[in-house]
């Protein structure tokens, strides 16, 4: 799949229709779109994300989420995207249109898919999407509509690019270093889900659930009345909890939108209060607000991490019992291993004795029974003594209490190790960070209150009261969001418990003779899927480890700086990536330099794209911002030509892409454009020959200066 062209009409700085062709040329996969800061590079990338995801664009990148919050919510944010000059001329409609080629859709032959998202500031309460397949609407899209989601939105996520993994294809190269930080539990969970989507692990879990649902249909018909009622109750409860989670998630989205609006209004009032007192400049106000926002983010992250650690406190308090469980599980593992070895020894000994007995019969040698028992006993003893002398005796009274799988044992060991070595230090650090950030926030808020303190006229008092009302509502919204998130967590745990009961009940229910063969086949297929999923995860784990390591070695000039990459796939959506040095010490990714983090993130992106079956263009803003000369050359030679069949980069010429770097890149380029800024409210795309991009860039901006 690749993007043939994009058209922006009255979208922000792009007045009127602005069309750009991005088609690759055989093995020439790179397109450059360059221009000075403020001329429309980032707007161009943002327009594409908006076209595909609309209101959900905040989930692609934190940058969009912050901008939307600062503007007072999505409605205000996107409503202000109409080109200012067009607005003065009476225009009210803007849109972004993207044409895709070589999109693979099951059972449909298509040449082109055109996606257009538009917004009308006069008539639209929200944006709208049109999708044309080879120039015509297709009933497939309407058939996809479900659960208050339009078929167009679902089509984009199912057949173009899933929302959860869009961050790997649209990124600011300066900001992808966040992939190397994983600073919060929420961030790790989001990344884990994205990794699972990219690697395709979730597909097999969904397939297994579909097979189990078919089994349920066969078994419910012949189940005993009590079993059938219990099963229906469980299914109904699961469905009810899922609906409640969906409703809570929708409510959270509405609350976040309202919170952004209230925060925007509150900030504007605060500006008025401070400006009217003339005791603080707007710049000082913005600086304080930025610090307050950064500290609030730190407090929220610390709260999330503290909640995660609080879940471990009961285990820490019961450390003796936990260690006893670990010792028991270790004993059970040893017992299993010894049992398997003992069975092997006994089998081999029996084979030897059987061969001896056959030889005795053939030689017509006879023994008395006591002599025969003596030799058999001694042979068993001597085989064990000389070949298996390290094998301990099995205790006769040993009890197998837990029967943990290897995966469960690893998770238990990891948790105990964390409790032993990291828990106390981590808890103290997070608590200290939380307390310090709260103290700093209080200090900033005191400054802001002091700036307003002496204003007593009715107008100022009215503003202050209005701000207090807005801030109170914001506190209430935050509390409601937190409560809803807790409820979602509680419902999710209940669903897990219900599904375990459902699986147990499924095993107990009989199936009719008519459907017995079908049920047996489904059971067999389910086991195959489970077994395959385990094998698939292991293969993906090894393949991803190898791919990340190879990419790091190619991109980094400090060879073997990362000696080992370890990918832990602990569940369906729990994936962690760890780096180790030559001494097998785990490397704290947040301790890497900014350039090293960007290299790691680039290697990870390349590996994930290679491991996925997803064909989609990669868009890179601010390329090579933190790279030295050697790293930049490695990226140009090894990353851009290979990360995707279509790569669009948005560099600042001479700063993020020097002439020598450009000369290295030229052989892989298919198209080159310069964004020409005509005035403050109008930019356009100028196509230039790939050979002459730097020359034309210098000419254009020399003339403009």
C-alpha cells in the first residue's frame, strides 16, 4: 500500500486546493517535503492524521492531545482549522483528501481508495468522512457500522491502519525517544497493546474466542437446565460488563472534552485577572502555566505508579508466605524434573533387564528366583550409582499444591525479585517525587493567587468567582474520571473471573450426538490455536529480539554497546523490551543519551515494521535532530531506504538535513517538494527536481529574504 496523492483544501495555512503527489518510483521510496519553520510541515503531517482518525487523533500522539486540550477540546481545536484568509472571504468548508493505491481488501478488487474528511464551520457539529473505492461508494463500508461507530471509521482502522499502531508510522523523530522511556505504567500498557497489534498476537486470541463461542452454541442446546441457565447468566453478565465499560469509556471521553473546555475558559479568565492587575506579563503567565502543567503530569504519573506499587504492598506484607509459595513452586518444578528423569531411568533400566532376560533365555541359562531378584536389584542400584548418581530420591509424601506453568513461575519470580531489590527504593523515590511536585505546584498556585489577591472591584470579583466555579468543576470532573477508570478496572477483573467460570462450565457441558463430531473438531482446533499461539509468541519474541539487535548494531557506531535484547511476552497484551550490556546488566533506557534513545526508538520502529504484515507509508518529522554525523549517515543509508516502501520526511534543510547528507539520500528519492510561504495565511507545494532540491531551496529563500 502507498499514498498516491494528498489534497488539502482551506486547511490551516493551505488556502484553496493544494494537491501533492507522493508516489514512489520503483525502488526509490523516499519523498522529501521541506520548508522553514511555521510554513506548514507539521500541519501537513497533522492533516493526514486528522483525515484518517478525526477526533481519535489525540490517541496517535501526545502532541495532538496537548494541543486539543490547550484549545479547549476537539470541537474548538478542529473548528479553528479553517484557513483564516478563506474565512474572511466567506468560505466555511475545509477538507483533507488522501488517495491510497494497492490496498488489499478481502474479496474486493480495487485500484484506488480515496478518503476525505471535511468540516463546515457553519453547519457541522462534527467532521464527516467519505470513502470512495475506485471512485464509487461501496456497501461494504455501510455494513461495517456498529456500536455508534460509522462504517467509514471502522473501515480505516480495519483495512488502512489500526489506530493503536499509527504512532509507529507517523512520528516526530525528535519525540519518538518517548518509546525508549516508558515513564509510566499507562504508557507501558499502551505500548504493549500496540506491540501486540503490530506483531499480530491479538488475532489468534480473537480466533480462539470465536471457536469457543461456536463450541458454546453446540453445547448449550444439550446442556442440563441448571448448567444452561448458569452459562446464559455468565454470558449475559460478561456482555453487561462490556457494555458498562463501553459506556464508561464514552463518558470519560465526554468528561475529558468538558474538562479541556473548562480548563481553557479558566486559563483565559486567569489571563484577564493577571493582565488587569498589571503585575505579571503574559510571558511570565505562560511560563508559570507551562511549569504547572509539567508538574501536574509528573504528579499524575507518580500517582499512577504509586497505585501500581500499592497493589504490591499486600504481597510485601506477606513476604514470608510469598517466599514459602516460591519455595513450594521451586520444589514442584524440581519434583517434576526428578519425576521425568526417574521415569527415564526406570524405562532404560527396564529395557536393559528385558534385554538381559532375552539373552538368558537364548543362552538357556537358568537362575533361582532369589539370585534373579538379587541381580535385578543390584543392576538397578548400579545403573543409578554410576550413571545417575546426581539424581536425588523423591520424597514419598510430597504434595503438588500449585502446579504453576513456566510462564506463571517466571511472573512470580519477577514479582518477588522486584519486591526484594526494587520495591522499597522505587516506592521512596516515587513518593519523594510526588511530594516535591505537589509542593512546587502549591508554590506556583500561591504566586498566581497573590497576583489576584488585591483585586476587589465587582468585575474582578465576578471573574474570580467564575474561575473558582470552573476550577471546582474541573476537580469534580477529575474525580469522576478517576472513579470511572476504577470502575472499568473492577469490571475488567470481573470479566476475567466470569470467563474463567465460563471455561470451566464449558468443559462440564455435554454435546448432542449430532454435534459431537463438530464439537470435537472445534476442541481440537482450539487446542491447535492455543499451542500455535504459544509457539508464535516464542518465534516473534526471538525474531523481534534479533531484529532490534541487528538494527541497533547497524545504526549505532558504538558496536555491541547493546549486547543483548530481551523481549518478554507475558500475556496477550503485556510485552516488555529490555536491553543488556556485555556484563548482562540491564540498561536503564531513560539513562541513554537523547541521540542513543532516538537510535533505539528507530531500531525498534524498523524491527516492528519488519515483523508486522502491515504495509503503510512512514512519515517522519524533524529527522536527524539529535544525531551526530556518523549516526545521521547510518540512518540515511540503512533506515530510510528500508523501513517502508514509501517514506516521507519533513526536514529543515541545512539544519536537519545538510547538503552532504542530502547527497547520500538522493539516490533513493522519488519526489521532492518545497513549501513556499506566500504570506502569513497561505502556503503552497512547489515540486522540484530531486537533483536540485538544495539549489532551489537556497534560491527560493534567498529571494524571500
